[in-house]
């Protein structure tokens, strides 16, 4: 037996010796309770819940890596059908459109709530930018201002004209946002 295979075997044995912990209550009083589709099923003797011995989030069947991949693909611009096909190719798992959509809404809401509790450490140097687009034959300006160091978006503004008043509105929005984060 070569050394590499021996090391892997030892790792597997050590892993099996580690006491499993309940993914719901973190108890060590967990016992095996059969299999479901070649995956070990576990029972927690403290909270009396059964669950699969995999990397899924409590209350969910899909491993968190697959959910994270689906979220990443969605925010990169992929359609729900394309995400499902990709999950099927990569993980042999083809959840329904509604399941993928539920993941996106659930974890996006969690991310938004979490982001609200973080206060960016922005500096004194900001970068303002404007982009003009023709929308229905009319010019529309999209104004953004970001912190130069952190690249945090401080404010955005849309206008149908390009005046110093619009630039001032953008600066005022950024100043209010900065004040809000320093409270």
C-alpha cells in the first residue's frame, strides 16, 4: 500500500472516530438511523430530530455549496433554467424553478439584513461618475459616487438633464449616507 492511500485511509478512520454533532442543537448524542439514497441518516437523542449526514443547512435537503453556486449564478445573470441545468450537470441535482427562486429570495433577504448591520469604513476621497444612456430616444444620466478606497457605493442618482444641481444632489445623498453610517 502506498503512502498516499494509507494517509487517506487514516483520515477516513479518524473522521469516523470523531463524534458527530447535531446540526440543529449541536449535541454529541447522535446515532445512525439507516440510509436514504446512499446517504447516512442520523438521529439526535437530545432534540429528537432526524437528518441526513451531509453538508446541508438545517431544514434543507440541498448542500450549502450547491445553494451558494445557484445564488452566484443568479447574480451573474443566469436564468433559473440555466441554473437548474448547471446544478444537474455538476451535482446531479435538478431542483425545481420555484426551489431555486425560494433560495434566492430567502438568502438575499438574509444578506440584506446582515449588510445593514455593517458600517463601511469610508474615507475622504470619493469618485463620482456619470453615464448617459438613450432611453426611448431621450438622454438619461446615471450618477454614482463611491469611496475611492473601499469601492463602497455611497449614492446613486438618475436625471433627465445634466446640471450642477444634479451633481449637488448626488453629493448631498452621499453625505447623508455617510452620516447615517457614522451614527
